[in-house]
C-alpha cells in the first residue's frame, strides 16, 4: 500500500476536538440514545415477524368485527415508528445539536483549512 | 371520451411534464457537485418529498397492493418492513453519512481506507443493487402499459420497457441530480393525491368501516378469515416460515444500504437538514403504506379473483389501477375509465422517478468511484470529464437494465425489490455501520464484507426457487434450486457482518484507525463537511 493510496493524515484540529470533554459528551449522548433505541425497535419488529409465523393462533384472535390481533400489532408498528422518530427529533435538537454547533464553531476558528 | 385516447393523453402529459422539468434543471447544472448532489441546496422538506418519491416505487404502489390482494395479511409485512427500516437510516446512517461523504456511498469508506479496493467494491455493489431494483420497476411499467392499451402483447411490453429505459437515461444525462430530484418531488405529490382519492372511494363503498372492508375482502377471496390472518403465503411449512423471517430481515435492514437512497442525503446543506428530510420522509412514507393496506384489501374485496391471480390469468401487479377502475364505476363506465387512466399515469410517473434515481446512483458511482477514484487515480480528472463518464455510464446501465427486464416479466415486483433489499442489507449495510462505529475496521474488513455479502446474496438467489425449479421461476423448465428460501437475507446478512469482522481482525491498518478520529469528529459535528454550492 502506498501513501498516496491511503487518504492523507488529518489536520491536528481533529485530534484536539476529539479530546475535548464536549466531544466525549456528544458521543456519549448520541450513542446512549441510538443504541438502546435500535435494539428496542428491531426487537419489537422481529417479535412481530416471529409471532406472525409461530403464534398464528394468537395473532388470529378476533378483537372486534374482522379486526384481529395481527392487524392491530401491524398498525402498532406504525405508531412506534412515528413515535420513535418524533422522540429522536426532540432529543437531538435539545441534547445533540447545541454541542455539535459549539464544536463545529471551534473547528472554524482553530482549523485553518 | 375514448379511454385509450384519454390514457395516452395522460401518459404523454406525465412524460412532457418530466421532460420539461429536466430541461429546466439542466440549465442550473454546471459543476460536478450540481450533477451528483444538486449543489447540496435542497431544503429538508424538499428532500423529504424527494426521498418519498425515490422510495415509494412501483413495488410499493403496484406490488404491495397486489401481494395483499392475492395473499391477504402476509402482503402487509412489506408495508411494515419498508417503513420500520427508516429508523435504521434515521438513527444510525443519514446524518453521519451526510457529514462524512461527498457524492457516493463509497466516499465515507474511502475517507479512511485504501481508496482503490473500497471504491471498486462499493461501486460494484451499487451497480448490482440498482440493477435488481431497476428490473422490478421496468417489469411494472411493462404490465401497466399493456393493461392500458388492452393488448397483452410481449412486443408491446418490451417496447414500453425500452421507452422507459430511454426516458430514465434522458433524465439523468440531461438533468443530473437536480432534474431527478424535481421529478421525484412532483411524483411524490401525484402519488399521495392519487392514492388518497382511491382510498377515500374504497372506504366510501364500505361506509368508512374498516372491519366491513376486511370482511368483504375475506369473503371475496374465497379463503375466509384465513385471508386476514398471517400465514396464507408463508405459513405452510417451516421453510416458508423461515422465508418470511428472512424477508422481514431484508426489508428492515435493506433501506439504509440502498445507494440511491443514501446519495439523497448529500443533496441538503447540513446533517440537520438530512435528519429533517428523513423525518418528513417517514411521515410521508408511513401515511402512504397505511393507504396500501386499504388499496390491497380493497382490491381483494372489489375485484374479481381472476383479475389479480396469475394462476387464473390475472396480473397481481395491476391490483391498484384495476381497483381505481372498479371504484370509478367499473369497466366500461366513464368514471372508471378516467380513474384508471389517472392512476395508471400516476403509477407511470412513479416508475419514471424511481428509475431515474437508480440510474443516477449507479452512474455516479461508476464515474466518481471507478473512473476517477480507481482507473484514473494517478492523473488529474477534470469535473467535465468525470460528469461525461457519468453520462456514458447512465447509457450503459440503462441498456443492461432493459435487456435483463424482458425475461423477468412474470415475477411479483414487490418480491423483486425485496431481493434488491436483501443484497443491499448484506453487502452495504455492514460496511457502513462498522465504518461509522468501529475504530478498528479497515480496508480488508470493508472489501470482505461487501464482496462476501454481495456474492452470498446473489448466489443464494441464483440457487433459489426464484430462478429455477417452479412454474413461477425465471427458468421454469430447469431445476438447480438447491437453496430452499426465496429471500436470502437470513443467511447473507450475517455473512456480510461476519466477513467484515473477520477481515478486520486478520489485518492491521493503523492509518485507517488513525483517520477514524477525523471521521468521528466530522460525522458527529459536521466540522469540515462538504458545503452547499451557491450560484
């Protein structure tokens, strides 16, 4: 592998920003939200898929009229998707964006690129 | 008015409108950034609409309603998987990709790795996924036009496919990302309005009582309550249940690996706008998939079984337009003819917008990754030269897609798209996720996961009943189907992740690890990210 093949070594400003407590906090908050959220929605979705195949009697229970548990569970997937998207929008605007803006401003001041 | 005159008129209007938009956009396309990313100057809302226009394909509009009309509840999984998948894009991919890349999916890998191998791998996978996806759209276009002109002739279908191919090449070559984006925005609006009209008319037939609609669908399907319960298509055996799980996995993990969706995140000025566009897209796409439920069960309730069941000579991909005709007053009535023509024109616009996005994604990758990044990497390439190559690539990819779609006519288009999702989830998603979250990840890990996931997914499809062994296969008269599942996701996605891990731990790439520091800062804060272009 030649040196030109690999992207060039980065500007030292990135090391400085990476070492700041603000960046550590930004990363902690971001991962603290998205990792549990991803595990939660994927598990809930897979539970739904697995119930549809292996618990058909339960999923076929009629609740009212022709509306059964399977349909309600499917519609609940829509509700949880909208809900989680909304929660992430609120969380990121309140907890992530201010820190990201602050670090980006430090980059503009300190990195003469 | 004569139906065919009206239909032809509406189709030509759609074509004229999109051609007009494309010429208008071409006057604003000057630089490579304009061609690839529309100058990064779209707003979050505009891009949200365009994402909707790029994503709600013929597979969604024609394929899902057809799958529900035919198999009842099991078809609904597509709607749910296609929507939930957006959470992966929202939480893990969209914003970081916007900050880390420039024009293509490969950019964020090339950011810290050995350029030549990762750009080649990402480009190959981009083209393969896009071609699978293109096939589905073009098969839809062929069926649609044959229905409208009332002639089920192979020659006509093939001619339509060639026509659609020529148009999509035109949009991309002339309009670039700007033209493609506006075509997608217009299409998203048309599709939402068109679907809403049919949904209201269907619900009105049942006095807006969903339970009555479902009851009528169950009765008319001849399957009774089983039609509303899971398992009609996939419940027969353990193999088919695992197939269902495999499909579910491919759907939920595929979206965030689709190259034509990923490059849409580059069309906005900042990562916050990328987030906003995904939020808009989730709202729009969610509303649309709720409507597909009514369209599918509506078609099951109101259409004659022989119109949608391929075993009885029907075409499942035409459930939505036939439903429009039925709620407009039925065959032969003026209302029916008008609605049928309108919905068919909307479906046609849908197809055109999606094929343009796919052609753009793959030709961008060929020009920016393969030509500039690999073939000409030791010499300077001018922007004009790069864009010229992208335009040539659009021609070639369009021609390949046309040639391959002609034999694929009998397959359900939602199903074909699900294969594209499986390939995207196996080949692209592991590399994207590892690259953003794992410092140790390196060049060998990236190439192993992309090629491994790609070969596993495509290879398993080749040895599946989709390609051979069943009357519904691509090659019904031969049988080499040694892999029992229709969708490879459950095997090929873990292979992609596993090979990415193995490739990484068996090689050392200190430079890639070192560059992760910059990638991480840039991805999370936007420091140093590509800026919007102002004219």
